[in-house]
């Protein structure tokens, strides 16, 4: 069978006994990075006085997953196969989902163990009382895609959570500040690690604080939702607007992802 095993995001003591048992029984381990996984198992072996028998490790990451999937057969899973990402829960801003889908498509038994996860940890630490959140992962580094995703975050009526690298944290805080400097932000640095720190303040104050800081470590950003007023427009609302067909087609294309010309022709046929 296939088992997805979460690994510690910092503190080795966060590995569960169940995860250790599965890793000890593994015959093949797919890893986001084989070097990281082997180092982790060595540390756990020393700390817990355990013996991990697995000697077969294969890389499985976002750049080679499609290629690896083509080499698999249902018979491959007659072994005890484990997948681990470098840290935290597989499939949460990490590879693994395509391996799960392969198991589903081929009627292969699989399981996912619960464990360490930066998103849920930061959500619980933030002090926000909202019961819903949307996880956006990492923003694109630049360009239209980054701008559009950040706009979605800042316009969301649901609590939003992002991951961010130390190199782009200040840029992200500045962009948030430029949209709404009074928006309350919670920041968590290096969760579960020795230098774990948290900050909660408005976007303006956090940007000013970190302008003078030497920013290090991996970050989770939790963003207070906007106070939503009014109603959301749907496609029928747009179609009923008394505006030029070309303008209407552009709006509908933006909402649906369809081709502007195709929608324009449809509008003309309806008239």
C-alpha cells in the first residue's frame, strides 16, 4: 500500500509514534529530496534509538512527478511504499497529490497520517476568531499572477493564509500596506523551531518594523478578512447590464476564463 507520512516542520519531537512505525516498515520511500529524508531518518534513528530498514529511496517532486508516475504499475505497490515531503504535510503546498490520485485511479490502498502542518499551527496561534480560512500557498514572485492573487487575498471576506520566504516578506508586507495599511496581520516565523517568533499588528506598523530588520527564516502570514458589504455579482447580473456588448464580453471573459471573442459572438446570437 501507499502511506503519506508528515514530517516535523522544525522540532523533531513532533514526529508521531505512528509515523515512526510506518517509516520502520517502509520498503520504498518516495521523497521530495532524498538527501533531506535520509538526514531526517538518521537524526530520528539516533534520537529514538530506532532502526530504519529501508534502503530504497526515490525522488518525487514537482519537476519529475509525471515522469515517475509513468514508471509505476499497480504491482509496484505490493511493497510498503511511503511518501514524505521535506517538512510538514504532503500535498499542502508540497508534492504528493498526483501520487494519491494514481492510487485512487488504480484502486490501490492508501492512507494519509495526520501530523505537523504550518498552516493549521499558524491559524491556531493567530488569535483570529474566524472559523474559516483560505490557504493561498506562496504568491508568484512577480507580475500579473502575483498581483491578481494578492488582490483576491485582500478582497476576501474569509481569513487568508500565505507562505512567504525571507527574501520576499518585506515586499509582500509593503504590497499589503499599499492596499490597506490598517489591515491586521499575524506573522509566524520558523514555527516549532528554536527561533520561533510571532507578530500581530496592522500592515503599516509591521512594514515599518521589518524595514529595519535582517529578515531570516520561513514565514506564515495570516491576513484579517475584509469587511464585506453588498452582494457578489454573478454571470446573470453581468449579462443584464445595459452596457456595450464588447465591454460585457470582456467582463464575462474575466469571470469565466473564456475567450472574449467567443463570448461576444454568443451575446450577439442571443440578441
